[in-house]
C-alpha cells in the first residue's frame, strides 16, 4: 500500500511521481488488519453463495419470458385496414370514447402488411406477416432488423410475431464511442475503469442475479456482490494504496448505513417491491424470492457507484491538502476537506434525485394527467419506493462525506514522518531531496536557497534570497 517515492533530479530538487507520499509501515499494518478480514469474508461469501447459473424453468410466453429470435423485414404493402379486420368500431357506435375514436381511425386508414423473414434458429428462412396499424407507435421499413417471439406450441401461422426492433448495431456503436472517449481522456486510468466496469457487470450477471433466482437472501447477496465490486473497482482503478483503502472503508461504512436505513423504512412503509408487470412476473415464476429484499438489494447496488465517486474524491482531497501543507493537523484537514465535500454533496444529491425523476417521468405524467395531489402521488407504492430509494441513498451519500473525510484526516495525520519502515521525511513531503542534511534549506536551481522558507531543526531563522 505504498505510493511511488519522489526522486531528485540533477539540479537537486524533487519531482513527484505519485499522488502522495507513502504512509508508515505501522499505518499500513493497521489498515491491512481491517481490510484483509473484510476481503476474506467477501471471498468466502462468494464461494458459499455462488449459484452456478440461473435455475431452469419452462417459459410462460409472457413478457420477457419468451423465446426470441432475429428477423428482418423483407417487404411492406399498403392495404385497407377493413380488409384485414384490424379494428372495429364498438357495437354501440359510440366514438366519443378514446377507444372508439381509435378504432374508427384504424378502420378508415391504411394499414401496412409487413413480411418478416426469420434469420436465426431452426426455422431460419421462414416468413410470416405482421399487420401494422396506422396509429401504431412502431412503424417498419424494408431491411429493418427486428426481434421476433417464437411460440412453438401455437398454430403454425401464429408461432411468430414481432416484439421489438433490433437495436444491436447503434447500441454497439455507442458503446464503442464511449469506450474510446474514456481511453483517450483517461488513458491508463480510463482503460482500468473499463476493465472494472466489465468485471462489475460480470459479478452482477454471474453471481448476484443467479444467486437471487436460486433462492438466496437478496440482501446478503447484494452486500457480498456490492462489496466484491467495490474492492475490485477501487483497487483496480486507483491502485493498492493506503489512500484507496481509506476510500474503501468510507464506502463500506456508508453502505452499512444505507442497508440499515433501507431495511427499516422499506418495512415501515410496507413496500412489497411488486409494483409492475415485470416484478409480478418474477414473483409468479419464483414465488420464493423476497421482493422487498430485492428492492433493498437494488437500493444498495444503485448507491454503490455514486458512493465510490464521493469517497475517492474526499480521500484524494485530504491527501492533497496534507501534501500541500504538511503542518496541517487532523482538525484543519477535516475542516478543509469538509468544505470541499459540501460542494460535492450538493451536486451529487441533485444528480441522484434528477436521475430517479427522469426514469419515472412517464409515471409522473400519468399522475399529472389525473390531477392527483402531491400527497396522493407520494403515497402510491410506485412512487413511494422511488422516494425511499432516493432518500436512503442520498442519506448514505451525505454521510459518506464526513465519515470518509474524518477517516482520511486521521490516517494521514497519524503518520509520523521518518518512522522506521515507511513515512516520508519532512523534506520529502515538502519537495526537498530526502538526502538533504538536517537544517539545510532547499536549494533553487541556481544553488541559492529559496526565499522565505524556514529551515527545520536549524534555529528557525528566515533566509532571504
């Protein structure tokens, strides 16, 4: 857990090749004594809870639980909607309702008859017809890739149907642009961040999701998985240093707080986690899954990414403050670091709230159309669980700033320069050569001492240039 040392050049002054001076051997032992048992517990949890893949089940053919293949639109014809009986006016003839007006518009308009060819699977080359009404939100064009659902038990003419558009090409291109931008700007750090991102998705898809489907407690799985992601991502991106270890400790404490608050308020607010068709389908397929526990697991995993950013930033700020002024004590470091943290809190909390609001925007529009009061909207479970998720995560983020800042200030201040086995000497910490005699002022490139610097251990007189 050491940082690269500063090395003098031919002129006798030092260049910094690392983000901060290394801490003493004693502090490294203390940090290791805390983190090694934690990392060992995470590793044991991964081994014990490792699912070995998602459990098999018979497909219901509902929602996402359908067998899908790839297809392509090969032909489109314009036809009269009446000829294909695409829609009918209600028997009462009432067109004042939205359903009636929609049906009448469909009857009097032109529909599209799309011929789709299956391009994957055992029935590759087979064609079927899809009727597209004029008011359908999704319209097709020739050579467009589509996703088709396959129902083997249905009659032959009804086995295939279009479920979505194939977006793999634009999504892959966008991901490539993102990766290129990260590497060009971040260089090696950016590359390591991408590797950490891939590993995080691997832990999510190979461990967290299958383990929950196998019936393991969602909260325990989320804690173990999130801890593994945190350790891998932070150390891979920021190095095996004491600074990173302090950020890990701050993140861990904040995650524990989020877990406790989430468990308390999810239970108190009677949030079931079963609020839409997707969660209802999951509960129907795997009734043994604790849906409220799944909601809590989502809160923990969703907060982890922003927590990493906050704790690393605060730790780096304290370390840089200490390196800029080695005379700062823990209180001064904490006060300076917390001033930086307050700006970070304001921006991060606002970002988190707006992110959840943006995701729930269609739902909020529905409540606005219904002219529901704010209290009615907030009391509905769909919105209430997002409020709890946002507030619990935000409390954890706010708490991570003073916690991490205090830990960093204590660790970096407890280090004693010149201790056996590690710490930087005062001259090394301030930029002077480590082999300079005690009491000798730092030299400028011309050989004259810098003006206004006070020597250490040599009488304390100010030297003038």
